[in-house]
C-alpha cells in the first residue's frame, strides 16, 4: 500500500479505561475508533521511516477515512479561515456538535432538592400585563439603560419582572416534584419596596427569594461587571448561572454546550421582553470578573458557572422610556449598540 497521510483534523486521545488503547477521532468523517497502542506505534514508526510496508491497521484506518494517499488530500480552505482568527482549537468540538451525539459519558444527576429546610421570602402577586400590548411594540421600544430613576421599584413590578421573565424556568404543574431545569437565578436587590437590599436566590416554582447576603451591593456588582455604572442606580441585577453537571446529563452529546449558550441567550431575551412590557429597561453584560463573582455568589466551583447578568430598573423619566434623543445618548442606547 502506498504511503498514506493522516486526514486533516484527526485527533488521537488516550483511553483511560479498558486496555489502555488510543481513541482516533475525526469530525470530517464522523468516525471514532479505538485502536491498540502498540499497533498505532508501529504505524507511526513506519510513517516516520517512510517505509512502504503494509500493516493491517493501516488498511483498517484507510477504510475508516483516517488515512488517505497524497493525491486524495483535499485542501480545506475553511480551515485557514478558522486558523487566522484563532478559532482552530475549538474546531473539532464545533464540527462534532453538528455530526452526531457522542457516547454517553455523563453520570446520572445527583442534584439535591435545595428547597429543603431553607427560608424563602414569598413575593407579592405580579402586576398584570397590559391586555392589548403587542410583542412587536415591546421589542421595538426596547432600550439599553445605564442610568435609572432614583426611587425604589414597586414590588409588584419587581414581582412581575421575575414572574414573566423567568417563566420558562417554572416546572409544569404535573411534575413539580422534580427539578426540571439546570439554570439558577441569583438576584442582587438594590432598590425594591418591601425587600431588603442584598443577594437572593430566586425559586421560580414558589415565586420566592432565599436571602444569601444582606446589605447594599451596588459597588461590588459594578466592580464585578468591569466598572459598568448601571448597578449604581438600578433596582436589581439578575445573574443567570447553570449547573453544568445537571445540564450535561439532561442534554447528552457534544452539541449540549452550543445549546446551553443559546438557551442562556433566550432566557436573557425573555427577561428583557418582560422588562419592556412592564415599562422597565436594562443592561445585559456577559463579561464578568469570574473569580471574584464566585466569592459573592454561592456557586459550586467546577460544577456551576455564571453565564449572564442583566441589570434592570425603571427609566429616569417617561420621555427617556419612550424616546432616545441626542440629549439622552449617554444614558440610553438602541439595542443594536449593546
């Protein structure tokens, strides 16, 4: 058999369990095979010496699409596009997420019911939404706010923000006995009538808050968001975190990470739409000082991570809620600027 070359994007990984073989993976062919380490070493030694002997493993890997002759190599112009932008390190993962699910390697979820023995402060009933309000109207008038009204937000508005904005985290009535979602919402409250400032965890099913840290946290959260000024005048900041172990168990395969980011984006949009429907505005900020945030928020390291933050509140005036003229440019911007 003529001298063969490895197909582009072939990855070799040691197999920890079993007989200590090597896993060959290539997303272009959609193949994963495990081979013996000694046979693979013989093949690599033969290739290094440019000997044209024929080995069984060489024929086998050629059949699986891992090896091909020189005149069969197809240049991958798209690969250079990824390399120039520094994305090539994640290309293997990205391609596999579009090919097929991976082998199930996730352990069953062991996430305990955290509502046992905790103090939950129930919120008042959420304010009703305007019956004739159109979704398109809400989306078109949405604005990014960096300064807010210097007065406490009514609890009914705050209750509505969490009730409508995080409704997708609420379990169906028929399965309330089970934990149905991997996302966790932490809320830092600065100015809400009837609620003490501090950090809380929000429980969608009971529509209640669990106190975590007491006190005003405006400066701390502004620092976590790399100096963003929005928390200094807003009513609250919501942090969306996720239990990675639980999410990977519920969403098997390499495409789960891609789906996780998309789902986090959807949750953020739902919160912004709810805010807009209630006459509120907000600032989204995925950038975060992660290590310092983990010291404030009670996330479990290596298991939970914070994906998104939304700082929300009431606009300074009615005019700034409905219009973004030049005079308000420093405090209000269209969504395309955020």
